[in-house]
């Protein structure tokens, strides 16, 4: 039996070109979404709004706002805990948004993942 030339698994050159175009399109979408995420801000509060922290999509703290009554020189530890809690919550919101965005993009891979003939 003669060996057939061509691509493994019977993949045609046109299919490979389409696959590459899809990958490039997806990469561009990922870059655009990453840029949009970096420009967003995420805010969280702690202590009933006594502490407010805002972070950027670049994972940088951009603003800390304190209510006057939370600044107690005799209880600095509580203030530190509130700042930490608000910062962690703002970061969690940012990460959740990033994961959601990536999940939507990955959903567009449906035709790529299981469609390989080899």
C-alpha cells in the first residue's frame, strides 16, 4: 500500500489556515480585554464603609479612603485589619472580573478543542 503524502490525520492546509486565523483573532481579543481590564478600577469597603480601597486592573492600589472615626491612635491594629480586608476584597473583585473575561474568550474555543481529526 502506498503511503499518502499530506498532513497528519488528514488535516487540510485550508483548515490549518483557518485555525491560525482563529488563534490570531483570539490573541487580539485577549490583548484588548487585558488592556480594558488594566484601565478598570475595583473598589471595596470594610468596617461598614469606614475604610475604602480602590485597586486597578494592574493590581495596584490607587486610592485609600478612611472615615475619620476609624482613625484611633489607641487601636491601630483594627485600622490595619480593615485596610487589609478592603484591599483583599478589591483584589478579589479584580481577579473575578479577569477570570470571567478569560472564561468568555475560552468559550470561543469550542470549535478548536474537540475538532481535531487526530
